[in-house]
């Protein structure tokens, strides 16, 4: 999945981007508040990791701007500001969680999964329907009457994008925006190749192509476990 990392500290930004990419995330990294605001307005992100002490525009103002525009992307604030007033302000403006520096990457990843689950309307780690379900923690897919199968990072991002909008048709561009970050080379048939591979794991009829429009997941009513 794709995350927006907003961090002006070069050392922290480099190490965090590498850690997230190592876990299969596509990472767009910006280093000031104005770039963060622009990227957030234009991008389709599963989560935003937001530092508060930013040059050009404070992280609080970036958050206020996003929420005023109705942007509901989950936000995890990462900051060295430990004053209770700062935390209260961030949460009141619409941050979903708060993590003080320094932090362990494992905890950060767990909190990212948690805020994404809440955005998806589930307190649990599994989303999907009666036909196919996706475990957000293990990145495994479960098909009715079948076994669990491990997904690659991009397969996981694609299926997550489809399952979080049950029945909706997602275009090629929408899926590419959820899977790939800035600067990543995307071939014209990249989505087709991913879907072809996934159909071998979850069955040929679970992801349907709607000619000229895109793809959607078939199945019964949404479920969580």
C-alpha cells in the first residue's frame, strides 16, 4: 500500500522509508509542510505519517487543511513534541493516533494497521466478504472453502484497495495510485499481471474485469473477523 511520509529530518526520513519499503509499502516522502499539503491533496494514500515540526508550514496546519477539505485519510502523528497540549490539539484536529519519537518500527507498523482498520470500519484484522477475506496483519488471503495464501506486497495493496470499496469498480489509474509510489516505473500491463497472478491464488472469478472501466471484487456482503 501507499503511504505519505512527512518528515524533515534526513536521517529519520531515510531510515523510516527503508523500513517501510522493507515491509512492502510504497513510500512518498516530503520534507516540508507545503509539499506535504500538495502531495496529500493530490495523492490517494492508505495512511499519512505526519511530523509536526516542519519547515514552511507546521504539521498542525497541514492536518487542519486536509480535514477542512473533507480528507479522511488516516493520520498517525510522529513527533518529539511531548506536551499534552500538542497531543490534544493534534487529536482534536483529526489525527487518528499519536506516537512520540523515538519509537520502535514494529509499534509504528502495528499502529498504522490499526488506524487503517478503523478507517475501513473494522476493529479486527480481517476485511472482505463471504467469498474472499484479507488478513491485514499477515497479508494472507482466505478464499471460501480454500486455504490461506500469502500475497506479495503489491498483490496485498491491490486486493486491499478493491475490498475496502465492496462492489465498486476501480480503474487502472486508481489501482496504480494505490500500489506504486513516486518514481516507481509502472508498465502498461502491471495491473493485469498482478490480477492474473492473484486469480491463480483466489480463483478466476473473484476479481472481475468490467470492460472499459476497471475491476471489482465479487462476493457476498462484507465481513470482518
